[in-house]
């Protein structure tokens, strides 16, 4: 019997670290004791794990083993669709996959859809050092902006911009290492990260251009955090949270929407139109499901849902939302045949919006719209109708999202061989998947970040002077770990053509990776891993365990010297990166040997023999060969599949 060790669920470990999400300006929590990496089980003579799925995990396990995928393929599929690509760190590895890892992933999916997870202690501490403004509320940050504005508008603008970009980078941080936990035995990676996968989906569905809603986007209670928590609720609650968020109200101009006392017409229809057309029903008013009169009526109902000016908010506990009855429609409104009675004169709230969203959440077109988008995100086109129908059946009255996710992720079609490696990574997946495949991990980040003597404890929005903030920001950003992380994040802009979080239209991004394919896109992708390797190499080797560290480079070079470049490439793919049982680069699967296309073989040869082309690598002990091989692998079309 083969025995091996593996960690228990990521959620169980993460719950140990409960989570000090608001210690900015206060004493930092003490590190919790590191958990051990417990044994998962062992295989019996028939190849079955002695531990079986939990009652909740059995549903997913049965779907996994019914689709024709072997255990390594099941694990690879899970990491690509329910996470952001496989990491080579920890015990759950593709080249070691068997029935025990399949049982583990089944249980982990169930756990992540039952228990809402928060940032681990170590991720929180990295966040505090690299993205310190995310530790404060929108109110606190805007109070500082107000003070700085009177002293130097340029410095106020720096705090605006840094706070907004840090909120976007927090998504990237969670995608990179949110599935990882530091244990007594090293980094454990559960390899799936449903919270971040679904947060990305919903942030795209309810797209807000952060550059337009800047003062309302950032902070601990800002737009990113609304979606990061509400993804786990029902669709009606999620949509209500989004529509009432100051960022959405500002982005779609509802803060300028008011009722004309004479004509009773709303002054701005943007949010009313998108609420019906994009966010719920998913069709235009010309389809007959609703009319232009319903768009006007929805805009009437939304009048009065407003935001404080960023400098005018006085309630520390609120995020800037306010209902202003003097701007509202104080008369009955009819939308799609339903009448919504006005609130009382002078009311500080209006339940009509909640009622409207409840009715929209129950509409068949809304179910079809959301379930159709989920199908496009996770399965091949020939499965769209089946997966969408399963999603609709699980919807319930208000959109029970955990049940919807279960219907999609537990469907046999999701785990079928026909659905395996048939989708393509888009611009938001590739930089994260590349860095993870190269060993980017929470341990390296934490060890590097904790050497910095700057974090939220060194910046108090209430008292820090304008020049003090400038000095604080410079100290936070002028470090190798900050430079490395930010450089990986900035690759989104290279692939997208604009900054992450600044999608210029309410419709969001395409779900289909191939929609981005062009010669320009492929050319940038071909350099992605090489550039990521440079960023990782810029961090101190004392704090790094990633697979492109000098030790890995030296091991590769030694293997190549003894056995030749071809076998070294194959060994690197099979052993170091753990892809041997999943990917073959001539388009087939199982097992090797592997062949790189001629252009990539040439690139490896150039890097190995012409270090002057890459001046960052100047000595024979550098990891240049490893970077070259990783670059070759990760820039092929096979890695772009998921």
C-alpha cells in the first residue's frame, strides 16, 4: 500500500487563523501556531483510498469519476476551472494524483461551498504590508483625502489612486495565494479557490470602472469586498448589495438621477436600464419581456438612491450610501405589471428597490441569463443548454447561489472528458496561472513582506500628515517584494490593453479566452513566463521557495549536462512542474515524451547559450535555463488551455 501525506481542507486550516481583518492602526495579532500537514489516507490493493468522501463531498466525487477522466486529469481540471492553475507546492500534486486526491478535492469543493472563507492570517499580514490601504474603511481613507486636498491636491490624488489600485490588486493577491496555507511542513495548496473564481465572475458581471467610481470603490467596505462576500448569498441579496453600493451608483450616474417635480420623469436612466438589461433579465426592451416604459419606471424607482460626496460622509459605519427622499419618486410606480407604492414622506429608506430586485430574481429570463453566463464560464458550447437547465432547476425563488454552484460543479458534464482542456485562459487567468505554476507562494510573500517596517500600523488616516503619507507610500512600494508582486499584477494591463478594474463598459469582459487571441496577444503571452521569472528572481533568495529559484536552475543545468537538453526538458515538465501525467505538448495526453515547437526550442537554446540577450542573468549559476524552459512551456497553446 502506498502511503503519503497531504493537508486537510484549506477551509479547516484557514478557520484557525480567524482573521483580524481590521487591525489598521492597532496592535498586530500574534502569529497563530502552524498546523501540521496531516495524513489524508492511503490506497488499498484495489487503488481506492481508505478514506471516503464526506456526505457532502460524495455528490462531487460521483460526478468526478463518472466522466472518463483519470485521477491526474481530475485534479488538473479542478485546478484550472475551480482555481487559477496548479501550484507545484504542497502535497496535492498532479503527478501524485490518485483516488485520495480525488476524494480530497470532492470534499474541498463541498467545504468551500458550505463555509464562507476569509483571508488567512498570513495572507492578511501580506495584505497589510503590500496593500495597506485595504485595511481601512472607505470613510477613513476619504477623511484623509479631504485633509490632504486642502494641503496639496496632488498628494490627495496619490492616496485616491493608490487606494483604488490596491483594492484591485487585492483580487490578484487572493487569486495567487488564497488557496495556500503555511503549515509546519511547508506550504499546502488546496489547488482550488472557489471564492476568488466566483468573485471574479460576479465582479465581471456587475462591472464597474474603478477609475470613474474611484472614491467609492476602495476600502475595506468598498466594491471588491462587497462582491467577495456576497457571492455566497442568494442572487437577490447579491444584486441588492451591488445596486446600492456607492461605486455602482456613481459609475452609472444614479447620483445625478432625480425626479422632475413637473414631468415626474427621471433625469438619468443608466442604472435602471442596466439593472433590467444586463444584470437581471439579460435582454433588450425590444424583446417583449419588458418595454422602454419599464426602463423609465425603473429609473424613477432608483431616483433618491444616492451617495454622499466623498468629503461629506459623517457616519463611520456606513460606506457612503444614502437614500434621499427629496429626489425620489413619491408616487406609485408600475414595472412589468407590478405596482410599487411610495415610501412615507421624509423616509430614510425605500424598500421598493428591494422588492423590485426580488421580483426580477424570480423572473425566468433572469434565471436563463445568469445560468447561461455560468455555463459559458465553465463548460464547452455543446453543454451550455444542459448545464444552464441544471442551474435553473437549482435556482429556487431568489437565486440560491450555493445550490446553483453545486448544480454546475457537481454535474457529470462538468467533469466529462469532452469538457477537459477545451476552454482557454483569458487575460485575467494567464498571469496568475503562470506565476502559480512557477511556484509563487504565500510563504515567500509572507517572509519577504514581514521584513518591511511599514504596514497599516504606520499610517493612520486620521492623523498622518500629507508628507507623512508620501513617505509611507514610498517606503511601502520601493521594495523588491512589492516590485515583484506589482509587476506580475501589471501583466494584466499588457494582455488586456487597459488596467485591471478599469473595463470601460458596463458589459464587462468576455468569458471566452479565445476572444482575445491575436498576434499581439500571443506575442505578449510568449514572454509572460520569462518576465515573471525575472520578477521572482528580483526577490531575495533568502525568502524564496519558488521553482525558478537558483537551486532549481542549477538542478536543471546539471541534468541537462548529464543527459542532454531534450531529456532535461522532459524531466522538468514531468518532475519539477508535475505536468507529466496531464499535458503533452503535441496536443495529445498521457504519457511523454514531449516535443516543444521549433520556435520554443530555439528560445531555450538562445537563453541557455546567449546570456547577453537577457542581462538580468549574467552568471553560470543563474536560473536562466529554468526560466527559459518554463517560458517555453507556459507560452505554448497547451498551457493556455484549461
